[in-house]
C-alpha cells in the first residue's frame, strides 16, 4: 500500500540550540528528507553601514569588532589596512609584526571555536567545546594582557596598533606556542579516527569545485572543495610574504574536509607564530596620523583572509572626516549562497551539521 | 600578487566586442551603460585570457545625482582583478539587469542592495528584502533617509 | 472519513504575518516597561515577615535556577564562557542551560535586540512559567549600546519585557555576569509567599 505524503514547512529558529546565532531556516521537508531550504536572516541587522557614515574613520574601528565577534582582531586588521591603502600611510615594522602575531593567534582561537561547535552540532554535547575552550582561555588571557579586553579588542589603529606588549607577554606566548601542537595532537587522537564523526560527515554536504567558485565561497569552505586560494598567498598583505607556511587543501568538499582544513590551518598558524616571534624588532608601534584623518577623494577595496573567509572593506571617501560609503563584504553570507545545493536530498540531522561546518557568525551576516 | 588590470585596456577590448557600451574608463574601473551590462559581464566571464569567474563583491553607492552599482571581479586562474561599474540616473525606480545567471554569488548581494538601496534587479528569481522585514517602509542606506 | 487538508502557507504569507507582528509590537513598545523593583523599598521590607516556609522556598528557588540561553550577539560568548570550566556557573547550581523556555526560570538576554527579533523575545518570555526573572546582559540589551541611533535596534529590552537585573559591560566579563546572578539570588531571598 502506498502512503501519500505531503511536504510541510519546519521553522527552525531564530532561537534554537543548534544555530550559531539568531538564524532562521525554513525547511520544506518530505518526511525527514529536505526538499527545500530558505534561510531568513536579518534578526541581528544593526545598520552598521549607515551608522558608520556618521562617525570618523577611527571611531569606526569598534564597529568592526562587533562584526565577527569571534575574530575581532582580523576584522580590525582588514579595516585599518583598507584605510591605510586609501590614505597611503606607511606603518612601522614593529607594528607589522605585532599585527601578524595577533592575527594568527586570533585564527587559532576562532578555529578552535569552529571545530568545537561543529562537534557540538554532531551530538558530542559539550565535551570537545570545553576542551577547546581551555586553550581559548589561554589565548584570551594573552589578549587581555595586551589590550585589556577578552572579546572585542579595538586594538588596531590606523597607522599601527594601540598598545605595546608588556614584558610578560612574549614568555607566555612562547610557552603557549610550545605546547599547542601537543594539544592539537590530543584533539586529533580523540577525533580523527572517531567512527561517528567519519560516518556522519564524510560525503555529507558536498560542495563541488565549480559551484564553490561560482558562488564566490572563500576561506576554509573554498579550500575544502579543492581550490588553492588563500589571500595570504595570492594577494599578500602586511608582511605575510616573509613567512613560510603551507595552505591545506581538501579534496572532496564535504563536512569532514572542512573540519580537517581548519585543524591543519591551526597547525600552520602555530608555524607562523614560531617564525614571527624571534623576528619581532624594536621600534614604534604607530605612525604619525592626524586625529581627524581626511583621505583624498577616491575609493579602495581592501581584503584579508580572516578565519571565516575573505573579509573586504569597500570605502569611498570624499575628503571629509567620515567615510562616504562603508561597505563590508561578509564572507559568511556569501558562503551561505550554496547551502541549498549542499543539503537537498539529505535528512534534517545532516542539514544541521552542514550548516555548522560552514561556520557562520551572525554578526557578520547581518551587520 | 593580484594584478589590478588597467581599466582603459579592458575598455578597449570591450569596445571592440560591443561598441558603445563603455561610458568611461580610467585606470581603476570601467563604467558601462545599463543596457549593455549583461553582455559585458558575459564577455568578461567567458573570454579566455580574461576568465573572470569569481565575483568578489556587488554593492551600490548613492551619489545624489545617480546610483552607482559596483562589481568587483577576480580571476582565480590568472590572478587578476577588475572593477566594473554602472550608473542609474532614475531616482524613483532604479533598475539594473541581474547577473545571477552568470555568478551565483550575486544572489544574496543583489537582494541586499534592493533592500537597503531600492535598486531593482531585473531577472532575479527571488527579489525580496533580505535584512529588514517585509513591511519596512523606505530604503535606509539612501542618503536622503532620515 | 474526511481528511483535513493542511494548507502549506507560502513564503509571502509567512512574511506578511511576520510584518504585522513586528509593526504591532513596535507601536506598542515606545515606552519602557517600569522595572519590578518594589523589593528594594524600605517600607515593604518592614511589612513582610519571612517565615521558615518562605526561607526554605527562597533557598530552594535560588540555589537551582535554570537559565535560558538567549544569546543574540557577542555577549553570548561571555555567557558561554561563564558556563565553561574556568568561571564555572555550575557552582551556583545553574549548569544546564535550557533551550526550551518551558523548563527555564531565568532568561539571560545577551546581545543587541532588533525590531525583527522582538516578537520572538516576547513569545519566549510569555512561554516561561512563573516565577521568572530576566537579566539584561551587556550595553546593547540595557539601552541599545553603540547601536542606539540605528533604524532597526530596540533601545533596550525593557521596552519589550520587564527586567530585574542589568549587567553593564561591552561585553561584561564572566565575573560580572556572576555578580549579577548573586543579585538575583538576593532578590529571590527577599520574596515571601505572600508577595510573589
């Protein structure tokens, strides 16, 4: 006897345990199989682009913190690099090295969270997250030593950085860098051969290479699909061309590859830190920049590789103290474009982990 | 290094294929007319040697006389980039053709430009508001809002 | 036997219904709801005699509050940080963060609230059973924070739901949140079976 079924719409969110913020997903389901998916966003839309037109260039730096709140240092860095490109400011060497050190520490912290919450979505309720939180707390202590804040740093300035590092910072960082590879090995030992992780994420949520390029995916999502594109290599900014590091590239483009790329990137970040710390020179930490900066008329698009993807700022200036147009290119919103292709035909549980493996941050999607 | 291609050389190439479409070109960007936007985009994507397969950013700026829709394009194969722009002089009902069929990345970004600036993209399959709710009155990112 | 057809509403209908809810809530929330702080008044304290039953009841209620995870933005990560192993919130008896409002007593709203999200907050608050308390964590929840002048941000969650404790900071440290929780304990300790 054939049973006739009808599709129904399941509304997930905006307040839901397995979302990474206030994200709403309207899934049309036929039984348990996903037929259609419609993401609804905008529940955290704070109007940053409009507010930024009324504030000076330096006053906009705290706004950039609150975009991807798990990786504030790299957001700051993207914005100040764009402004320095527009106003043609040269920054001192010590500031460059400090920026790279902060950015790579931030990358490790953000990937720890990404991997931890991906495992949370898989069902390993809180155990991996709390293990990774232990390492993240060490990193947050280091950040607090430098700039006094644990989450939204406001550390970079146009022309350099805002505070110099205290004496206790470098020994503590060296200790952290020495023990971190051991901790990543510990996670690998627990997770890499884990049968549940392998069965549930290998082959699930596949993003083919051509779809990834056409949907302008970036960051680990693009690299897991087999495209070797990292802005630190393709269009080097700051002093990344002086360091020796690999770019991990996946092959299948499934959830397991995205998880694997992030773990490998943590190892590469530790490698960059090991090279940067001995090379740190003495000197000034910030160039002489007028308090009310007036760049000349023009526009610029400055982009960097954040842990989530390619974050870009498109700034248009009309020679006044505030930007005329402050556009943020959000990596996670554009990575979400291909979500529908990745989940149609799979079940509800696979939908949750595919969404978790893209690693979104709602502050950046909604701005 | 990603090389930013010279707008004037590209404008010349475009001019040979579809004459009359380039309005202005300087070192940084190429500005084309509204009507020829889709053909120029197709030309830039499909020609070997240019191969702009990656749409990095799609946004709009409100200069009070006109709206300018800006496309940042990159080629992953050749590692070069280009800025393509088009202008809409209509203030009441600005409209531009959509490039969703060429680059899927334009999907959410065009919806956001419609939501915040009010520019309609013809040919977009699902042009609804993205970040604000349906009944919101006005387009906040315009210069004359509030 | 007639089988009732379930009409699947289209996306547009769902959007239109949402718009009506948001606009109605926006009209109704232009003034802030006054804080329930009668417990601080001296006269009330003198008139209420706490009996042993009250003492036992307040002790039981305050030592095992179930918080509701309502993290909206950046402050959510400091809230999760207070639940992690370093700033252990489970020494206060609150380690399981419930996601269902029916099982929770304390709603910690952490992050910026926008008008689009406001009906959801009100719905979740109404689903919680009495007695219930609300903590507003972070500058954005208290008054809109840096985003106060924006066109889409609610200037403080006390326009939508009554708030008991405000924890300032951007974001507040986990110790700040724990201090706010001790204030909630104090508030619960002052309640009598007659007034609650």
